[in-house]
C-alpha cells in the first residue's frame, strides 16, 4: 500500500472541503472494494476521506413516494430494513445476496455504485428501479450515472450522499452468482410502474444495461411468459472461465424470467 493522508470529517461540508483541497483524494465508505485495490497497489490516493464519522449519511427512510437510502447505509441494513422490505422487497433481496456477511456488514450500496464494478449487483438495482443518485451538488438519473467499466458521471471532488428510488408497483431480483466470490455472472432487476417496465442486467457486459425488447413486452404483459422467445445478442458480452458470451446471453433471458417470477 502506498502512503496517504487520513481524514475523518464529521459532516458532508467538511468532507467536500478536504476532498477539494487534496491533490488526488478519495472517499472511504465500507472499504470493501477500495482497500483491496490499495493493498494490491492497483490504486493510490493522496488522501482518504473516511465518511464513517458522518452520522447524517446513515439512514433509510420513506419520503413521500420515494425510498431514500443514505450513503453510509450498509448492505445488511438495507437487507434487514422493515421499510425496504415493505416498499421495495426486491431491493432488500438484492442487498441480502451481496457477497458474504462480512462484506454486507461493511459495504454500502452507494459505495458499490461509485465503484461501478461490472459484476456488482447495486448498479442493476439503481437502473432497474429507475433510481436517482444524490450528490453534494446535484441529482443524477440512473440512466446517466454509469459511463463504462469502473466509470461514472461523478466529477472530481463530488460526494454521493444518498440514492432515492420511486416505489414501483412490482419489482423482482434474480442473480446467478459465482459460487466463490458471490459476484453476479448475470443478475437482473425488473420493475413495473404504471404502463412501463424496466429490465436492467449486470455481470454480462462492461457496464449495466437495459433490454428494450424485454421492457416493451413486459410493459404490455408483466409476466414471465411475455419474455418467451426474446433472445439477447451475445455481441459485446463478457467471456471468462465462468461463462462465454453465448452462455451469458442465454442467462440474461433465464434470469429475467426468474426476476419477473420473483416480483
Ligand atoms: C469478497 C467480496 C465479495 C463481494 N461480493 C459482491 C457481490 O456479490 N455483489 C456486489 O454488488 N458487490 C460485492 N462486493 C463489493 C461490495 O458490495 C462493496 O460494498 C462495494 O463494491 C463497495 O462499497 P464500499 O462501501 O465498500 O465502498 P469503498 O470500497 O469504500 O469505495 C469504493 C469506491 O467508491 C468510492 N466511494 C465510496 N463511497 C463514496 C461516496 N459516498 N461518494 C463518492 N465516492 C464514494 C470510493 O472512493 C472508492 O473509489 C464484494 C466485495 C468483496 C470484498
């Protein structure tokens, strides 16, 4: 690990000030992704701004027709939250299937969004549920947040303070996990709101993506049968020892149906 300066601010305003004053600072949330990359010298930072002392970021609450989750809410808190289970049970299911108990006890939903790992679950949750990322200076719609492999729309010095989700009529989550890491080989979030449907896939490409043909079919008839015969092209899909592109393309169809059945 390379040397760095450590800060533990008590407010978002203080964190933003330190981050902006640093030459190459980064926020630390659960540390589940950041610390391993630093330990292996795959990343270095001039300053680590530890968000864990900022109490205002630890919350899960309903605000009108939105479920709002603070940047320090851990996966386990989301999985166990009575409010999340009532408002969007699929989101509780997603959080409950992230990694292992150690990862869920420290890792945060928002940290996962910021990291933008192509196999992470949370990006599919954000996009499938049409969420909004809230930062210290603006709101970013799910469809504008991810820009590619480990790339997001966040600007230098911008801190995510939370994420909000409109409450869908129905939503379902299905994940085909790598049994060793628990990361998704393919996972799908589906949601129905009024006459619209969303289908977001993670694990299959460099970044989370939506499947327009499935969304159109589910908007007319939100049932697994509506997805019969819809094939997804394997072009651009990931291939590795866990599954080649054709295998992943087939899994998208299978997991999308399972997600609808789970809703
Ligand atoms: C063994 C293992 C298994 C895992 N399995 C899964 C899995 O099955 N599914 C899955 O989705 N994930 C999995 N993860 C990742 C886990 O979900 C992490 O919680 C997540 O990737 C990062 O969240 P974190 O809070 O630990 O963020 P950190 O590691 O602290 O930060 C990650 C990145 O986001 C930035 N960041 C964090 N918070 C903010 C913020 N508020 N504002 C701006 N930038 C911020 C940091 O600067 C850093 O660049 C796994 C991790 C491990 C170690």
